[in-house]
């Protein structure tokens, strides 16, 4: 598998120290090679100087250290996928030509929908949105993912909803609207059901005319389409977790923010 063996693996053993000779402060180690910390510090400074700086945690707090860990993991994910893209010889997408009404940053923006972002996790989603290399590796890693007929059938069965009932088009003194019979006052619904089509009925304080009855359209959605997208995201996250475990070494203070062993992880069930 591409990325399994790398020429840098023969380098000196990783010590886990936050400084490397000839490099200085490091973000971590990828395939035995130190990654300079500069990009992490640059992004943190940009966040502090950005329009949402007031929403960031106070410097020096546990929450601030967790933010640093989160940004570090995004940058490490981008470095890992950039190395993988190079090893696989993957072509990277080219940015669109600049437009006068958009900034260069806007032109490069990629946005995931909410479901995709949740399934990937916030770190991977941020790396995917910000890095063409991450997106290229995602496509390569998940190209062979499929959803079998039995998996699609099981998904449909698990997510099946009771068939919807008919919808009535009603005319009232206040105008026309659609309503399900069960949502109407019982007396009015019974009077409308018993009346001839187009006849106005009165039940208590309610007066209405049943103009038309619409049966529910058959469900022609293909949930397997969304299921395939989800399966690809699951496959990519698994691949990435394996690659991180075998190719990345972290330095103290830049652990994954969800690592239960690091001191600032206050998540409790």
C-alpha cells in the first residue's frame, strides 16, 4: 500500500522532544522527519488577530491549550496527506482564476455539509476543507469503497418510516391550505370525510370545503447514494487513524485534544 514504507523511516529514532537539531521547535515527526512548528504558530496568531478572536479562550488556560492541540492536529493531518499525495503521485486540484468580487481565500474555500463534517470529525473536516492534498488522498483512498445490495437493503429497513397518509386541500373563510386529516379537529375531519367532494361543511366553529385529496407520492429516494458517501467517509477516517498511529509522533503539549492521557482533557461521561 502506498505510504506503508517511506524512505525517511531509517532516520534517527524519534525522541518526542519538542525541539530538533537544525530545525528548532517542532510540531511533530512524520515518517521520522521533524516538522517545524512555524505553521502552527502562524495559524494561532491569525486566529488571535481575526474577526472571531473574542470568542477564543483566554491565553494560558486549559481551553487555550486544547485549541492549540486542535489546530496542531489539523496541520499534522495536512502534512501527512501532503506526503501521501506525493508518494502516490496524485494530481492536486488547481485553484480557480481569481474574481474581482472575491478574495483569494474565498476562491479556494471548500465547505462540507453538516452531516459530512460530523462523520469526519472536526479535525479531519477542517483539514479536508483547507487542503487540496487531503481531498486528493480522500478520493484515492475511498475510490474502491462500495455499498452492497444487502447493506443498502438493511439501511432502508432500519430507516423506513410509516407510509404517510393522504393530504387534503381545504378551502376556509381564511383561505386555502393543505392539511393531513389527523391534524384537523375530529368533528371537522369526520364531516369532511362524509360530505360529497366540493361540499362546504360546518362542524362547531369550523367551516371548510374539501377541494382535493392528494395521496402521498411513492418514496423514490435512493438512500444508498447517501450511504455510499458515509461509507467513504468512514473508510477515510479509518485509514487516517491507522496512518497517524504508524507515521506520526507527537510532542508533549500537542497531543490529540481528545486523548484521555493528556492533562487538559476534561471530557467526562
